[in-house]
C-alpha cells in the first residue's frame, strides 16, 4: 500500500535532519581536533619559553660537564604544573639525568636513548602527542652547536576534559535546535502542502463528468487549488478548440496538395515513385528532360531505369535500394550513379529516396524520391581531387582544428599512414613549444584569430614527425565554407634545408665577427697575465730555502727561512699563491682558446684514419675525473659503430681530435650532472661515409637540451656549466674548425630528457678554397 504524503514528508524531513546532524557532528569533531591542536601548539610554545629561560645555563653546564647542577635545574623544571617528567640527554642521545615531581636523578639506565635520526637540530622544537600526553623535545645549543637535548612529558588531561565538555555542550545545543526545526518545518508543510492537496482531492471527486466543470467555488478554495482548477478548465477549452483547428487543417492540406503539384512542375529535380505491390512507376517530366528525352518518350517502368543506368554502377545502386526497403527498416535511399542520355553521353545523377508506405508485416509497398543532375559537380570534384592528390605540398583540411582529410604528400611529410593523421588535432603534429618559446597551443590560437580577420595567413612553423624528428615548414592557411561549415585548408612546404642554410650563414657571420674581437682581447690580456704568472713563480723561488741567494739574503737580514716557511704554511699563504697560479693558468688557457678561435694558422691537411682519431680522442678523455661531482669518465660506457670500409679523410688530425674530445667530454659531463639517472651513462659514436662525405654521430643519454640551448650552443662564451667549469669556447672553436677550416658541418639535435646527438660532416677530400669562401 502506498504511503501518504504526510508520512513521506515526515520521513524525508527526519532523514534530512539526520544528515544535517551527522554533518554538524563531523564539524564538531573537526573543530574539537582543531581546538586541541591549537592548544597543544600553545602548550608547546609555553614549554619552549620555559626551556628558553634556562637555555644559557643548561648550555654552560652541559659544556662544562656539571651533571649535579643540571640535575637540580631539571628538577626545578619538573615542578611546573602538569609536567610529568623531564629527561636530559647528551648530544649523542644518551640519557644524562631525569626528574619527576621535583625529584631529580642522575643517569638513566631505565630510560631509552633518544632516536636522533627523527630529530631536526635546526628546528626550534619537536613534539608528539596522543591527546593524553605531550612529548616535547628541544635542542640545547651554543654558538650553533647542539650540546644536548631536553625531553618534557606533559599531562594533557586538563585539555582533554575541556574538549569533552565543549563537545557535549555542542551536541546538546545541536540536538535541541534540530528537534525544534523539525517540528516547525513539519507543521508548516502540513499547512502549506498536505491540506491544500486534500482539498484539491475532495474537489476533483465532486467534479461533474458530463459538463467537465468543477463543482466548488474557486474563490473559497486555497490559492493553489484555484490555480489548478483554472488550468484544468483551460485545458477543456483548448480541447474544444482543437476540433475547429482540425477542420481548418484539412482545408489547408488540400491547398498544399495543389501547391505541391505546381512545385513538381517547376523544380529542377526529377520526381519518381515506385510501387512494389503493383509495379506502377511514375517519372516526372523533369526525369526525361535532364536526359534529353521528351516527356514519357520512354515507358515509366523499373526496366527503363535499369536500361539507362551505367552497368558498372547499377549493382551498387540496386543494393542500396534493397537496403532501404528491408522489413521494419527506416533507412533512406541515397546513391550516385551514371545514366545514359539520349545523345549517348553519361550524366551523373544523385538519387535520394525513402520508403513512404509499408504493409502490416513490414514489407515496403511504395518508395519515392528525386533525381538531381550533378555532372558539373562531379567534374569539379574530380578535377580538385587530382590536384589534391598530386600536389607536391602537404595539404590538410581542418574542422574545429581537427584534421578531417589530407593528401598523400602529408603522409610522406610526417612518415606515417594517411589514416593515422585523420582525427588528430593539428597541434599534435608539433612539439610542445615553438622556437619563440611560446606554447604551441597558445601560438596556434593567436594565428586562428588572425585567420578569422584576414581570411588567409602564411607563417613558419616547427612540426614533429611520427618518428620524433623535427622540421620547419612554411604554412599557408585559408578559410573556406564546405557544406555550410567553416573549414581551414592548410598547405605545408618543408623549409628545413633552407632554415639550415640560414643558420649556418648566421653562425659563420657570428664566428667571423666574434673572432676579431677575441683576437684583440687575447693579445691585450696575454701581457699582464704573463707578468702575474712570472711574478708568482719568482715569489715561490725567492721563498725557497734551497737557493744559496735566498740563504745569503736571510743571513744578512737575520731572518730564519725555516720559520718563515712554517709561518707561510700556518697562514696558508702558500695556498693563496697556488690559487693565484691556478687562476692565472686558467686565464692563460682561455686566452689560448681565444687565439685558436680567432687565428687562421697554417694547418697540415693529410689523409687520416678516422677510427684511430676517434679512439685517440676517447683515450684523452678517459683520464678526465672530478671528485667533487663524483664524476669519472671510466664509469661511462663507450659504444663504437664504425663502418668497416672507411676510407681515409683528408683533414687536420690534431684539430679533428680536439673537436671530438670537446664533444665527448661535454657529453660525459652532462651525463654526470643528471642526478636521477637510472640507466648507465652511455656515449655512442657511429662512423660511416656516403657520397664523398664522412659522418660522425656522437650520441649520449644525458639530460638533453631545450630549444634555447640548442640555438646558442655554438655561440662563443655560452655555457650551461657552473662558474669555473667551462669557458664557453669549446663548441664555438669546434664549429669553426669543422665549418670554416674543413668546409664541413657541425649540427646538434636534442630533446629534453632524451639525450643529445652531435653530427660532424667532413668531406673526404679537403677543399683548399673553403677557407677563402668563409
């Protein structure tokens, strides 16, 4: 039996208030816990202040080892209200003394040592609690050094009683509030909802079914019942009016049939109808006209349609029509096929139809539809399809920034099947950031906004193929309407080679301009630098006790050289001089690099065995070691992949070894800087030749480079190493040696987190005119 509205309202209100009560209880518990945490934090600050007053005295007595005095002092602390126990530990965590209730005892055999691994000597204090007892620890320090620890066990029973009292008061207040609110709400629901509904039920039972009118005066009923009664009377009135509307609709239908017959005569589409039950067929005059026949020049029959339809197109057309007339199936018929015109040509027809009548068992009885001549459209589509498929540029069609179609050239560009591109967002074919540092999605959004204003747009864009390689493309966008929807046609032209040539030209110009500056700086610095290094060397010689001239001068002045030597060692003057010498030597190395960078010295180009040069460079690197960074080149695996039939390369062997040494050492140092490296550090060196060129690929599994670092990696004085670890000239000099002095190419490819690849390309035969062109 269904429950009454009153019972349901009582149950719903009770359930609602129970949920509210549970939420408030949860809030009360949270407030209690928060209150306890706040008060415990306050007690900790109180204990911290208590210990802080004794900090200096405790530190002095711990430092001087006065255990009795320490025992008396912690005994005084243990007399403070609610303090259960005070324990004093040494800096190593060993119990030194403890006190309870004012009674202090030295030693602590019954007390466990302090777990220092969980302590933070840098924090002001530490604590734990279980809502009954508070454990408080504070380090005793002096001049930044921890001399010991003090642990205070504090009683929390007083706080716990306050919290329980607060929660009991909160719960009683909540219970009283909810009971009062429930009684008030149920009373109001009874007056506002239940009573009006009971009045409405009584009025509906007294309704006169014959006249469809209510038998009670609306002005004496409640406002809600009066509104429902008026709505019901309006419904009855609309039903009466519907009969009059139906008569008008019948008349309008007759007029529509007349207009439809006139439309058939005027439309450019042909109308056809086919009855499966009787075999009767109807073709409108336009059906014959679009094929060049006179009206009814051919019989109106299915056989006429079959004879005119192209033999290659008819089987599929018939299958589609059969699909549309299946039992209990509402599919429409839609097909494109060729029909023979009277002059013998073939016209493309777009046929649309639908089953308009079925019998009781679901079989189609009648189907009707239209024919539209689409010969011109099919010609244009075929013309544009050929242009689309044969275009040397990659073409994409975008709808809401999603690729809906592309030509075969696009699949070649991105080295993937065509179907893999369909459905992708265009930003998925690009790296996360563009070369200007902007996010690809943000930059694309800006360009599409410009496209809406201009209608077309051309720009350069960095793309990523499916195999992960990056390439630049010149992109042209054009907006077009296709099937009443806005699409964007995108044309891509690969300009990677052009960009590469531009970068090489810019880099060469940069090397030439910076080279002149570097030469001048190197010569200006060399003279004072030589004086510094020579002066340090003379100072050390004149302080040596082994030279007769020093012994004679010391005897004349009454100076003891041995004592002076000890003084120099104690005051670390010898270390200061060594630091000056090392700094001067490092400056000399930088000057030498600058001169190498700027000087076009005489070079000897001879046939060299490239595998031997690479192995020589690796041998030089194997002695590289840095204890401060836990870095040792011997811990890095070298993988060699040399082509067996490598011919000799005409080059400056010393300089090529220098280039390979710089790159391999940089790779090893980059791997060492990768702190969270899981795999073993590996450097792979591949050597092969092709088309008169020698290629050396040096790949590492280090941290990789971002776009900004790749752009500046060959700039002079640019380095990512810490100060004092690099000059920023190694790769700049290497670039000049390969590109300027050998007519080759030095390039880099890298992705953050996926390592770096440096590629060296050298001609097998040296061209003496390459330096002149540079």
